[in-house]
C-alpha cells in the first residue's frame, strides 16, 4: 500500500517537473527569438543610410514572426475535455497554416530589400501573395467551425466556462470556492450564491432604489460624479402588481407586463423574462467593483442588462420574487484581467438578439 502511495506521489511530481521544464523551454526559445529581433532592430537604428536601416530592421521581422507563431506548433494541453481538445487542435491547424505564409512573407521582404533585379522583384511579388493568402486558413477554419453541430459547440463552450471558473477559484484562493454546474443555464454556469424560486402568484407593489452608501463604497477610488448622483436619484426597479418597470440614469424606461392576464407579455424585450440575476464582479487591478442586474429568458440568455450601482441584492430579490421571477445572486470578485468583450459573465449569460441595455447617465 505504501509503495502504491509513493509511486502515485512520485509520478505526479515527475509530471509537474516535466510540465515546468517544457514551459521553461518554450519561454527560453521565445525569449531568444525576441531578443534576436530586438538586436537586429537596434543595429539597424545605428546605421546612417536608409537602405541599411531598412535591411537590418526587415531582418528582424522573421525572428519576430517566429517568436509569435512557433507556440501554435505544439500540441494542446493534456487533460482537456475531448470537445475542447478537438477545438484547440482545429484552431492550431488553422494557425499553423497561416504561420507558414506569414513567415515566408517576412523572408521574402528581406530578400526583396537585399537582392537586385529579377530576384528582388519576384521575392516582393511572392511576399505580397503570401500576405494576402495568410488569413485564408484561419478564416476558413472559423467558418467551418461555425457550421459544426450545435451540440459539439455547446460542449466546447461548457468546457471553456468550466476552465474559467477553475482559474477564478485558483487565482485568488477563494475561501468559498465556486461550484460549476454544466447543466445550468445556456451552457453551464457557476452555482449562484443565493437562489430564490418565484412566488406562486404576483405579490403586492414594491420598489428598489440605489443606496448612496453602497454606491460610494463600490466606486472605491473613483469620485462620485454628477452622473453617479443622477443615477442614484433616477434609477429604480418597480413592481406595481401587474408591470415590472426598470428606469436607468438617462430616464429610459422598460416596462414588462407579468400579470396572469398577459402570459406572453414582454414589452420591448425579445421574450418573456423568467429570472432576474444580481451579479457582483471585480477583475484584478480594477479600482472598484461592479454590480449588474440581468433579465434572463428560459435558457439564461440576457434579455436586458442594467447597471446595478448601489442596489442591494435583498432589495432586488424582493422585486423579483414579487413579480413572479426567479432570483439569483452571483459573486465573482477576483477574476483576472479579461478583455471587455470576453468577461466571464458575458459568456455565462450570452446576449440574445434584441437585447436591451440600460445605462448610466451620459457623462461621468
């Protein structure tokens, strides 16, 4: 028994050492190629003639292209789900096919500047053709993947969301780890911190408004501007017994009839909402946190997105349950930097066609 335990610990240690060695090797190769390109650029800058400068600097381009492109020639990471591994292989094949003419074009540029006569002309023409054809493999791969079976694309989406949640748990060492449910929502979602089922019948009228104290604490180092004060004064969530009304800082109003007599009521929305979500998030390095209020359809796609600055989750939950909507609250503070259009909440709750967006006041 002890021998088996020892072997298991040893094999895992060897696997980690091997992964670290491979990562170190890849970084070293990338560093050498990048350093070579930098040295060639510096040498070119030291020359006084324009032709020599252009030739030396063009000589740095193949090394720069190789530094950027060579990582796509390695296999995808081990341990990925089958669907995600298939997607990564397909993507890398397209990138490999693109990197070859890209590298060829960079070499052709050097020959064009260094040679004379017919060779210079032919290499220049070949470089132009290579540049023109380089994006074709990536575009073709993306188009082919777009017509892949929907079930396969959803499996890839679910696997990527699971990886993102795992990274979020590992990045900041959360005390309460997020649990990922692959069967929840559109293609899997973290289990909400709090979930309240809708009431059987719509309740009496109620209203939620932003709290100035909460809004100030959420802004962190940012100053409370006129736009923020306007938001606190104008914004509201209101249920009057038959209609849910959402108002933003620009006095834009969205009304949705949710009473029993209006089963198909949706107002400006693309479909009837079934859930209201309160989402608290903050990426690493951002000065303040953000709250968003979402109206979701039956497949957890966003029908409406509204800033939630200053809104308490308990107040939002009261309005949601009173209007007969399911309520969920999520706390995803601590995510690493993400591009604005690749935020985790956008991928968990994809936008539906006809999505409505309420905003803060026009000027901050």
